[in-house]
């Protein structure tokens, strides 16, 4: 039994590291989707759809957090913070797209 415990201790991952990994994964996924939308979508509304969706979720979670109390409020504020990572990914996608467009024009 002690060998199994030692083996499991080797593969233990701190929950904080898992949270950071999750946020980075979500941010990179939003970055890739936003970059794809910026380069392939011709309609401007389609390019803005992903950041507007995440901004709407952020505002919704903030409003729901204000309307509730105690642990529900904490849960909604945590969800609102989790929507900031994909919004940052979308912003990075817009920034990279703008820089590439700027390089092509000059």
C-alpha cells in the first residue's frame, strides 16, 4: 500500500496549478477562435461576437452576484473572474490580427 501512496504522491498536482492551467487553456482557445474569426470572417459583427458574448457573461455574473448573498454571491463573482481569461484571449487575438494587418499595409 505504501508503494501506491508514494506513486500517487509523485503525480499530485496542486489545485492552484490546475486552475492556472485551466485558465490558460481557455484563454488560448479563445485566442485561437478569435484569430480565426478575425482572418476568415468578413462581417464585422461576427468578429465582435465572441468578445461581446464573454462581456455579456461577465456583466450577467456581476449582476447576479449583486442580487444574491453569501456563497451564491461568491460563486457568481468567481464565475465572473473566469470570464476574464477568454476576454483576454480575444483581446490578444484582436491585437495580433491588427499587428499582422498593419505589417501588410506598410
